[in-house]
C-alpha cells in the first residue's frame, strides 16, 4: 500500500513537472491536425511555423523575448509528426480553423498571432475569418497570394491551377534522393545563415511528402487578397527581397503595399540582408521587431 502511494505521488509529480510553464502540452485540447505546447507565462502569443517546419524556428526568439505565454503550434504531418487528420485535402485552411477552435476551447482572450511563411497564411485566414478571435497579427515573409509570384501579371487562383497541379504531381512522385537534393537546394536559397540550414533540411525531410505537396499546392492556389479587408486587428508584415528574384527592393515594396492595401491597420517592413527565414538570418533585428510588435 505504501509502495502504491509512493508510486502515485511520483507519477503526479512527474505529471505536474510535464505541465510546468517551462514547456507543457496544452491541456484539455485534442486535435488530429495540430498539437500545441506552451512555454512561459504572460500575455498569450500563438506561434505558427511554415511549410514542413517545426516550432524549432521560434526557439531563439522565445528565449530572447520572455514575459509571454507562447503557444507553439505543430502541424500534423510536418517535421516527423504523424499525419493524423491531414491525410487528404487542404492543410492550411483546416489548421486555421483548428487554431480558432483551440483559442475557444482554451478560453484564451484575444491572443497575438505570429506566423512564418505558411504560418503567415494561416494567421491571415484566422484574422480574416475569425476577426474577433485575436488581438494582433504578425506575418513573417508571406505574400497573400503566393501564386502571383509564379504566374504572369494578372494571374488568378484559377489560371495558376494547371501549373500548381503539375507541381503537385512532381512533388508527390519524387524519389527520396531527388527530394533530398531539392530540399537542400531550396533551404540554401531560403536561409543565408549556413549554421541554421541543417535543422530546416531535417524538418523538411521528416515531413510527410504528400502533406507537404498538398499544402504547397493549396498555398499557390489560394488568393487571400480579397479577404484582407476583413482583418480588423493591427497587422505587421515583415518581408524580404528573396534570393534570386528578378525584382528591385523598391518593386518588392510596391508589390507588398498593393497586396496588403485593404488591411485597415497595416505596417509593412522589409528586412534587408535576409532570406526567407528572417528569425535566423537577422535574429537581433527580428527579435527587436517582435518586442516592438508585442508592446
């Protein structure tokens, strides 16, 4: 009997430790599309990583910007996580709905949302489709209609679809060797800081090939520009001039200004000398921008 009581106390202590503010699974919420861990104490901030990524992208920022309760979202099927509910169909839009449900189930009052890349698209969906759910939005290097970057001027979600369908088929049929080679090349173009590339490559290669392909197809064929007028919260967009893009910095500025024109309260900031992963290429600048944004 004494042994049983001792074991129960030990299990309870371990459970409490697992749910400490240092790093805890969100209690009382279950989803087959996302999992969420919380870290820290303070105002609620939801962090959404990008395509084929993990919450690892936020680690340095979370450490450098304390005083908040961070909700670290992991999309099922990415970075070695089980595919779960993302086995077919769209990924980003259903995940946005799950985050809205998470906010409601957890009783979180108007959290701040920061999303990188696909996470930025998810943040836009959340802010536009659930305008009362959050208090602020930061989009980290994501255009509201990714297909415009691939198509001719005037491209629409419908006109870009045949090209996106072809990309989807090719991504699904890649051999492991070809996929690894493509992943390393893609990450090299997206991260200037060579020390941070291996973890991004590892997350990408551990991601389910079909989930990543479908999510990318969804991003290319989803035009969120018409929905941006529904975003009522202060919104900050950090963006870069991507490596290899045949545009000047001024042209990129204009591109973003026109695209986000219907957001009522918008702040657009181009971060120089950075590729897509701003948090790793320009960590001090990124952390400073986050501190200002969260005030």
